[in-house]
């Protein structure tokens, strides 16, 4: 029997066991932003590895525990990154079934975390099982890091990776998320944008005042609106001096991949009620636009927002802004540039607080693990994959590409309608199985391919 056929047979034969295992993890309300049952979930994750013969350790961090597992002693190593924390389940009334009581229907498992990221994680466990049962070589060491604070920005992960760099060293890394597009084509993502998340605060008076005095008293909302409006123009160009100076030019290989990315399904914009994209961009230009850093207002608070009217002059205003960054922008440098920009325009009274910082990361398309993932996708999904050099979101990938010098690929079993972070989150069981078959093929090929090197080489 061909190795691929043996992998498929093993995944299919044990599929119900893995869905049961996933349901057990999804029943644990590991909501990191609310201080949920993270310790119990970390122990449950550790137990999944222990049952498979891995050496397992649970490390305490400044945030939530990190589970580390390792098995094998071959000359090559591959590292998995996943997380066991989940988003809050609210609004609860929009769930068809309770979020932490996993429910099977319509060929899918519904629960908070069923897709992001417990579904991806257990799908990889199914891949590990199939690889262990069918592999033709012992020449691969499997490592896995599963953290519990990804949904709140991974605080504590950077020092953990630095302090345990030798333990985490590998030849490549398979990232936590991936999946298929609306046409059922597997996606292989190679990078994530970075992010600087800031809060701007302005206070003009000790307390709110009567709006009959608006001719005399300073309005904090107007003051902050003018400061925020100075950050970019109507064409989405950020006006902060030096903001674009360190943006890395795209390599020829990355440009070629971008040109082959199909435009988004029209239903994406239609479902949001979007009549036109920013800066007048056409749909086929959106893939390349991901390499344009952004400045986004995430929230603005000032004055009275309740029912009816309240005639006041707001004494204070707050604006939350996220800057999505591209290689080689650094969030700390952008924060300093932002402070200089505000001061230069006379907004030195506007306070700036950095809420979060994530570095951008991207693997070059000529890394050997990329070709392995592409070939494995064609066989597992029976379709030509779409390779995406960088997606719009952010995550702690830079700790792995930067500190550990690893090439990273994102592959998985998500699909556009999985409702990640939303009510009725779910994973389709057929996708779960195909995602496992894909990863198992990557492991099999990685273990037998001689020219596997790290980015550092």
C-alpha cells in the first residue's frame, strides 16, 4: 500500500476517536481573556501527548501555561505551534447549542474552539497518529509548543521562546492555522503581519460641561478627532513621518505568488454590505494590498452615547488604533514615530499608551518546507493549493522566524464559513480529516527529504 493511502486509511479508521477527543477539549472553557479554566486545559492537552508516548512538560509563564512535548531522536526536527485558549463565547443567545457543550450536526462539530484552535490541534494529533503508524523512517523528531494566551496577544511567549531556544530548535515549523478557500482549494500561508495597538487619550477639562458653553470651552472629542485625522489621508496613506522607511521590498518569488492568488469570493464583501474597497482598490488588487501597512481606528469613546440626548461638552476622549505592519517594520519604532508626529503637530497633550505589539513575520517561498507542503496539499486535497505569502492578521510567528530562525508554513482545516470567534463556531469533519491527511503527508515527506535546512543556513 502506498504511504499516502495508508495515511488516509488510518485517519479515516480513527476519525470518530479523534472527534471525541476534540469534543473533550472543547468542553473546557479555556477563555484566556476572562481567566477561564486554563490550567485544566493545559493538563488535558499534555495528556493527549502523553497518551502518544511524548515526553511532556508544562511551563509556567507570565501569562498562561505552555505545554511542550517532544518525541523521537532523528537528525531532523519539526516544530508544531498551536494554542489551547479560546475567544469568549458571548453573545450566548446567538448559539444554536451551548458553546461549551459540543454538538454534532450537519457533518460538523459545533463548540467554541472547535476550529480555533482546538480543532486544528486535534487534527494534527490525528496526523501524528497516522504518521507514527505508517512512517518508513525513524529519522524525525517531533516537537510541539501549545500555549494558552494567543487570543490575548501571547504575553510571556517571547521570553519563553528566547529562554528555551535550544529546546525549540528545529528545521521547520507548522503554524496553528490554515485551511481552504471558498472553492475548496487548500491554502498555504507563509506569513503574518505585525501589529502596534495603541490607545490615544485626551482630556481638556476636569469634568464634562454644558454644551451651551461650546463657544468657550474646549471639546476633548474634537481635539482627539483632529489628532487622529492627521494620521492618514483619504487614499489610506499613513502620514506619520518615517512610517514606510523600513518596509521590505517584495522578492521576485513573493511577487509571483501574489499574482497567482485569486480574488476573494464576491460573497465576502456582499455579506458585509460593502459597496467598494478602500482606496478604490479592485478585488484582484487585494492580495498585494496586504503588503501595505495600515492604520485602523478600532474604537472611539467620548461624551454621551446613551438613548435620547444629553447636551454636554466631553471633557475626555479615547481612541484605540491598530497599525498592521509588514516586514521589516518594528512596532516600537512606529510607536516612537507616532509620538513625534503628534508632538510636531501640537498634540503633545494627547497621551499615547502602547497596548500591544507584534512583529511581522514571513517565510520566503523557496524554503524547502514550502514545496513539501504544496506537494502534500495536492495529494491530500486533490486540488491545486493557493500559496499566500502573507495574510492580514497577526500572531506571534516572528518569535519563531526571528528568534529560532525557522521557516514557517500555515496549513490546516479551516474554511471561510467556520465562524471562528463568532457564535456557532464549528469544524466540518471532512475538512478535519483532510487537514490531518495533509499534515501527515508533510511529516512523511519531511522525514525522507535530504535537503531540509533552516532559514539560518
